[in-house]
């Protein structure tokens, strides 16, 4: 294996914090976190200059499904060993390619065709998406990202999650797969795209087969997976990590960004679901209830768990979850890419920045504003300062700062 481009594993030893960014899955709704991330990067650039990039500040970036693609764009290196995409370029990427990834079939004939395709196979063949990802990411492998990444997938053959983690590459070299294949596998949403098979030739004469579907089956909100990956390194006494206690969440700084949900719309109920058979759970009102249920449930439980732990350990100011749960109609769809809906998603992301910081209430399932925390945009500005300070601290403490700069 060629030398890793990762500098942050060594630099963690010289810092005070472990910094984590997490991005949910959600298809074309990836426009929403793209808008949030552009805001965060602009705040970091105000502090450290126009060359600042999100990958410079986070020890690990985790992403599921569409979030895995955003993660790859933020962390894959270009020819100058800098991130392939600036955060501000991700939203235009979705606006340009979304209609080709999710081609629209209009009218009654299109509706019938969608139903027929869903019965006999996935709605899309995925060829445009697969070719696009491979074109952008090229031959970049997992170990070559500019900061550590964690991308959940689910192996349909073994019926268990497969977590592609930069931290596990040394221990399990078979996971050091092409980043393009990993993202395609994590984005293979059931009923929308076909499952993805690839064979990873990770060593001469050795290969591993993967049979992957969407990572949302395992962790649509990958924040907890990312935290567990870092914690595992501490338990294993990895010398590259600063010494932290297992419950010292005051040393973690976590930003988790959702892609929105239609929970407040309450478009399903028990009387309705009681009559559903297989087709009902897969096709209802232009949506896929089964997919909505397993992706939203996992995302909310992760948010609730992290919120409770951080609050119990008096570290709630170190965790920020940005999510909008009042989407309606086509806004909540993962595959509607009409010009009107794309524009609507951009506006949702912009409005979300102006909304108050919120946390999920598990009894109601809805996000509740947190007193005296300001807006999400103001929270990102507050988080940008410790991120910048941490980067500078590591550069100062490192015995070879020029070599180890991100």
C-alpha cells in the first residue's frame, strides 16, 4: 500500500479535541447539507483565509448514501493534494447532475411506468450515477483521503453492515477499496438503485468481494458510527491518538447534518399501514414507506442517543445537529429533480440556517428549539472558532509543522 495522505492521525496527538463531521443520507436532498456546509466553510475562511477547506479541520468525516458522496467530494485529493471540491461547489454539482441521476417520468404514463419498474426492479439503472462517481473520484482509494472518513454500507450477502473506515485499513487491508466503489455501494438505495457488486483487489493475489446496498439500512445518520470508530482507537491504545477517557465527551466536537424529513406532515398512520401488503410498504402516494421508516428511525435514535450522552456529561455545547423535520410533499422525496423542487431544496437549506438550534424530542419525534442558542448559522460560526483554534494549536505543538499541515 502506498503511503497514506492522512496527516490528522498524527496531529491528533498534539491537540485537545477530536473533531467529527457527519452527513446523513437522503438522495437529492443532499442539496440541504451542501448548503449548510458551504456556510460552515465560509466561516472557516473568514478566520483562516480563502484556501481553508472543511477537510483541514475534521479528524473524521462520516457520510451515508448521498452523504458518502459529499464526504468523498470534501476529502478526495486533487492533483495538488487539496480537496477535490470546495463546499460551495457541491450544491451546483447536485443541481447540474440531479436530473440525470434521477430522470423524471411525467404524467399518468410516467406514474404507471414508475410503478411497473418498482415491481420488477429498481426505478433507475444507476449507470449515470456510477459513471459520474467514477469519473470524479478516479482511482482514489480509501487510505488516500485527506482526512479520515467513515462510510457505512450494508452487505446483502452476509446480512451485516460493512463500515469502510480509514481507521480500519491497517487492520483490515481488504477495506482499502476504491472510494468510487464505496460511494456507489453506500448509495444503492433499495427500490431506487440496484445493489452493487464489486471485487476489491487489495493485494497481489488477494481480493475481497462486496455485495452492497445503501448504508442507510445500517446508519442513515452515521454520527454514532464515527464516534465509535474514534473511541475504538482509544480502547485499542492506538499511539496516534491523544489520551482521552472513554466518557470524556468534552474532548469531542461533533457537527451532524441531516437532509430533512417529513415527520411533521404525518402522512402515514396505523389504520393506513394495517392494510398494506408488500406493495403498500414499497409504494404509497409516490413514496416508499419502508425506506422512510428505516432511514428516519435510525437517524433519530442516533441523534437522541448522542444528545442524551453529551448532556449527561455536561458537554452539550460540543454537539450540533442541524435537521429540518417539516418537509412536505415533493420536498421530502429523495428523487424528485424537477427545476421547481431543486429550487425548493436550495431555499430549505437557506431557511434552515436561519432557524433556531434544535434537538429531537423522542416523545414527539420532532425537533424542539434550544433556548439561548441562536440560529444554526450563528452556531456554525461559534463552532468555526474552536475548529480554527484546534488546527492552529496542533500546528504549533507538532514537532514538524510544515510536514504535518493538513
